[in-house]
């Protein structure tokens, strides 16, 4: 952020403080308090807007983030992939599936290996019942980061929706760190085993 802006500008200082708090893991609320002044500064760039949206995201303030996007970022530049990715995740959180798909697809045009955009596309497709494409997106994300719990969880969700319970069970074994199984993966495993029993 500050490679193209002087540190003396107030928005750059507040955003740098917010990033320092985020990196130090001192709490999302404190980071947002530092970053909020920068969000309203017209001199702040798109990276600052993306960081602010991430701060809102970390605090669970998705409606505020969506309102900020509608007011301040109606037509984001196509080359601002960091911003577009965060905007796509916000759209997903407020269940605007079409916008999430549109924004994530724009990121994919610039970078077909963008992990976060692939997962966003997968979840947007799943939400509208397009489970085959959702699985393809998640599989691509898994190829980018082998053993990723997020990608494996999404693949398991899709397989369970498609009734392919054995594949869902098998995917649970592909975790890079099997000891770190999330509650969500346990849920999908339970769904798969129940589906096998009912078959």
C-alpha cells in the first residue's frame, strides 16, 4: 500500500496500523478501529479498500461491507484482482450468488490459479444447485493447494449433494494434516456414512 503513497498521509498510517494488528493477531476489532479512518479517505487506493473490506469480513460485518461496496465500488477495475476477490467473498457472504460468481470469474480471467476465487466460484455454484461445476472449481483449487482442508471440504459437500458418498469419504483421507479435521469435515463425513447406510 505504501510503496506508491507517502507514509505521511493519514490514511496510509491508519491502514499500516491496521495491518500490523492483523499480522500480530491482536484482534479483528482493534484492527478495524485503526483501519476505519482510511476507508473514508478519497486519496486511499483500491488496496486500502480491499484491506478495509477484509477487516469488516474478519469482524463478521458483511452487511456493512456490502453497503460500502455498493456506495464506493460500483465498478471496480478489472485488474484489481485482490479487491475483486474480497468483493466476491463479501457477495457470497450476503448470498448474492450472481455477483459472487461474476466477481470471482473476473479474477479467474486474470489468474486461473487464484485459490480464493476458485473456492468462491465453487460455493456460488453449489448455492444454485450447479454441483458438477462446483466440484470442478473445488478440484481445481485442490490442485493449486494439495491437501487444503477448504478445498477438500468443498469437494466433499459437492459429492454428498451428488450422492457419491464413497468418494466423499475417500476425500477425507486426502487432508494434508489429517489430525486437523474441522467440525465441517466431520459433518460431511457423517452425511456420507449415513448416505452409504441408506443406499
